[in-house]
């Protein structure tokens, strides 16, 4: 899609020459049909390869040089040319060349494209100047506005293309930044879980391994001490299992306030202005856990699937229910069904009589809403 948005040069390359068809006829069409059209086709192919290289970030020096030669040859060989006909090939070539050039080289390419149209066209057109007329008196006063208009187009077209490519790169960088933020959040959560699991289980398993070895050595010498060591191993194993279950329960029971702070920080790190509204009364633990999961899933969707600049998170307690709303301005082709994450959350919330909806809110707004009854599971 980006390549198609950069085809302004092709429009210039074809509009001018095809517009001259209405002014020529009979044998005058032969140079156009025999040389002009095939030359334009080859120029177009080279131009598209330049655009693809610009988007991919690879060089295309041969294509730029070859298209320049073809543009000059076409301008020189077409009789009755003028800047507004075949002369537009110069700015057309510059519109592609500037995409792969630094700023000084882009300025030079723009000037070269304009010069092709003014100095190399064959005499006889509306503004026929021709390289042989370089040392002739300047244009008449009646042609000066047309010359100025041509120079304006020759200068604006290449830099409009260059601006379009720059804007696309900025948007792509922003999207990559959002994806990196989401991946970083997931990675940090995995590291935290692995660290907590190591601290929790490592010592207990080490103690169990040592006492098991002692019991094995004592089994043939002192059966009573060996049995005592194994009793301690059994106690340690049960205690470790209890701690693991408590830890898992802790991960499943998410701190809503901490989760809101963390998700707000992630959104703001991604360049999204975030506002947070929370109730004065404390949300029950089970309901808070569900809402925390909804906030996490909603934040992930904002970072990965939207172009939001702001996000509002609001939690209210009313009529025996806790209501969470997440709204942002990054709506883009949303059908309201959500992804697999929202589907899973909807099923969990529905199990206790709640609802989750996602879809367009106000103009240009996407809204995620979860309603959870405060009385808990039915």
C-alpha cells in the first residue's frame, strides 16, 4: 500500500506524454508509438523497482541511473515537446530518485529533473526552450507564469514523495515501538515469575534432597534416624506444595491497584496519554482479580492493535456491580467481537453472571466494558 502511495512520479510520467497525443496526428504519432510508449513502460518498471527499494531500505543505483538515461532520451527524441508534456519526465524521475538520496543529493536531483524539462525539450511546444536556445534571450513576459508553475510542480512533487516516505517510516517505527513495549511487558512478567518460583522452591527442594540422602545412608545403620529424616522430608514436601499452591493462588489473585498502576505506566511509555478513575470503596478480591485481567488484556490490545493517543480507564461501583470501562481513540476497523483473549475473559466473567463488551463508542473511539456482580459466583 505504501508503494502505491508513492506513485506520484508515474502519474507525471504518463499524464504529460499522453496529453500530447491530442495535439499530434498522422505521422507525428509514430515517434510516440515506436519509441515513446515502450520507453515509458520501461521507465515505469524501473520507477517501481526504485519505490520497492526505498520501502525495503535497499539501494537501487542502477535503476536510478537507467531511468535517468531513458527520461533524457525520451525528452530529446519526442518532437513538439514542452515542459508540460514530455518535460514532466524530469520531475517524475526526481520523485523516485529523492527517496534513496540524502538531503543534498535530493536537492540536486530535484534541480536536475526541473532542468530536463526546461532545457532539453524540443522547440515548438508551449514553452519550447531547447538546449540550443540556452544563450538566447529569456522567456517573454507572457510565459513567465507558466515557467513558474512548472518549476513549482518540479520542486513540490519529489519532496511530497519524500515526505510521504518519511511519514510512513515514522508510523512504522511507532508501531514497532508499541509491539516492543508489549513484548517487554510479557518478558518482565516471565522473569518475575521465574525468579519467585526459584526463591520459593529452590531452598525447599535442596533441603529435601539432602535429607533424602542422609536417610538413604542411615537406612542400613540406624533405621529409626532414617525414618525420622524421611518424616522431615514428608513435612518439607507438604510445606513446599502448600507454598506453591499459595503462590499460584497469588498469581491468580491479582492486585487490582498494582495492575492499574503497571498498565498505566506501560501505556504512557508507549506514548499514550492515560487517565485513571477508581472508586473510593475497595473492590472485593475476586471481582478485583477479574477486573485486573480485563485491564491487562485491554492494555495489550491497545498497544498491539490500535493507534491510540489517549486511553481512559474508569472503575465504578453501582447497583451491586463493578463496572470497568477502557476507552481510547485508536479504533480501526473494529467489529466488536475482539480477539481470543477477550473471548476467554468474556467466558470467565460470564461464569459469575457478568458481561464483557468491546466495540466502537463515540466517534473514532473504541470502548471495552466489563460488568461484574459484587456478590461473586452464583
